[in-house]
C-alpha cells in the first residue's frame, strides 16, 4: 500500500521523503544562521548583550558556543547523522529563542534577534510577532523530525 494512500493512518508522518525535506529545511536554515555569527563573533556578542538577559561574563562564551552548536546540529540534520538528536538540540535552541524574544517583547525592549544577520535584517524580520511565529513554525518542524518513526531517507547514522 502506498504510504500516502487515504487508508494509511500514518499518512505523511511516516513518509521518509517529507522527513528528509523537513530535515534539510531546518538544518539548512540553522547552518545559514550560524555562518555570520561564526564569522563575526564580536558583532553577535553585541546582539546577545542587547537581549539584556545574560550576565556580562557569559556573553562572549554564548556568542562563541551557540553558533557552533547551530552549525553542528544543522549539518547533522542535513547529512543525516543522528537526526533525532540533532532535531532535539535545535528544538531546545528554538525554545530558548522563543523565551528570549518573548521576555524582551513583554518588557517592551526593542532589539535585533541576530538570527540571520548582524543588525542588517529587514525591518519586518525584527518584529516580535514575526520572530515568534517563525521560531514556533521551526519548532514544529523540529518536533516533527524528532517524533518521526518511519524509514528515514539519506541517512548516514541513525542513532
């Protein structure tokens, strides 16, 4: 029976090609998001400082470590190395980003999230509603990849 047939209760959730597309989308976005942060950690440290949530002593450490976590987990999703673990790590980061954006929004604090650029994002990209919606959608994708139980396509290491 075809995996997408109406008689199959698993439907698209068990389709390895859908899982692969979601893995590539989420992983690719995090790889892209990490590049400018890795290339200019000082600029990213200023953005992290602008959140107003972290002790000054930890800002440089956060600005150096977080982009490499994004890069490593993103590449793992794209390549297919422990995709469930990689999606779980990225989902954890997304939850943290949602909390950071939410707290700053509630405080009325205007800030650059630093997601895909160092202060050069389009005006609409730094709107709290857009940032929260985007991260919530990515969190749903991360959850879908983590919860996937079908046969994965293009997988190097299942874990």
